[in-house]
């Protein structure tokens, strides 16, 4: 019968099985939930798909003379779930290997990012530069764990760097000479640090790299390499833009982070339904 051939049934069942296996694979290795693509929702879709597959196989094997209308309904249901699972596989591929949206929680990146801001994250950690805003897997860094344990901070120190803060300003050693590095995102047009009562304060308290140069649970200073203080290879020093005391849990709290812990870079912030602004 047109539209509900046995061959068509078999194709849809096989494609659903393949899609389900791919989705389960992604769920096994996908580290984080995304706002609109949570594991629970995905697993519900997979469970319904598997029930549909089993039902279809049993019907084809044991009820070959099924009423045409019922068979047509089953065929259309298979077709719907085939489209749904294909779309889900596509979304999972995109949001695992390319980019994903995220919602900012907390005040540590104020005033650059405020709570509930929507940002677009570019997945990857190969090309990282100073002042990039990055999303970090903090499951091993935070004492209190949330569902996903993702935090967003700004890269301040790169591998090989030695720096310090004095009077709120960043000084990087270049050929052994302290060199002022401007942080325009922390000041207004007149060069004053941005402050708003108890909400945020972008002025950084004085410190040197050696004050916080720890890796993991080892509290010994690990930045001394051949008699020089510098950040080891593939490690980064990150901070929130909200620099006031106890305003941001960052490298001043948990030390350096390894490149492998950086999930991606925050590229854009949403300012309207279809309006995105590049982050700086």
C-alpha cells in the first residue's frame, strides 16, 4: 500500500535505531546540560523512541494484517520521530563540537556580564588570548557544586607570563621590565574604575602572581621555573571583572587552571531577540 510499505517501515525503524544509538553516545560523553537541551528531555525522547521501535517491530512480526488506518498512523508516528531524532542528533553535534548558548549566573563578571545575560559560547580551547572571556569546567575547583559546575571568567595570565597588580592596574613583565597593560573594560571614559555600591567594584587589590600560583590541591608555589616566576605551559590565570573583595571566585581562590578545563570562549551577548553583540 502506498506510503506504508514494509520496506518503508524497515528503513524508518533502522534509522531510528541508529539515531537513538548516536543520541545515547552523545549523552554519555556530553559533559554539560544546556538550557533548552537538558539530559532529562533528551532521555525522555529516546525512551519514547525505543518504545515506538519495539511496538513497530512487534506489530510487523505478529500483526501483518493490521488495519490500514492503524498502520498508516504507526507509519506517520515513525516518520515524526525520525524527523525529531535527526534534528536532535544535529543539535547535539552543533552544541557539542561548535557552539552552545548559556545563561550567566552570579555577579562575578559584572559590569561586563550581569546575571541572566544570554551568551553564545564557541567550543574549543586551542586559540586563547589575554582578556578572552572563557567558560570553565569547575567541577574540581569549587567547594560547592551545582548541576553543571560551569563558571565564566576572563583570562589574565597566559603560559610564560609573570605579572602583578598595583593600584588596581595590571603590570606584565616584558623582557624583565614591568609594563602597564590596559584593561579598558574595567574603567569609564575618564579612566576611573567602575563601581556600583555593593554590586560590583572593578578595582583589583594589589597582589603578585606568586601569591596565588597554585595548581590543584598542591599549595606550594608552582610558578618558579629555572629560578623565574612564570605561569607553566598550558595553564592560565583567570579572574572575574568584578574585582572587589569576595566578589569573584577565581584564580585568586583556586589557583591556575589547565587548558583542558576551558570549555570555550564567550563570543557574543544577546541584546534582543535577533540582536547579538560581540563581547570584548
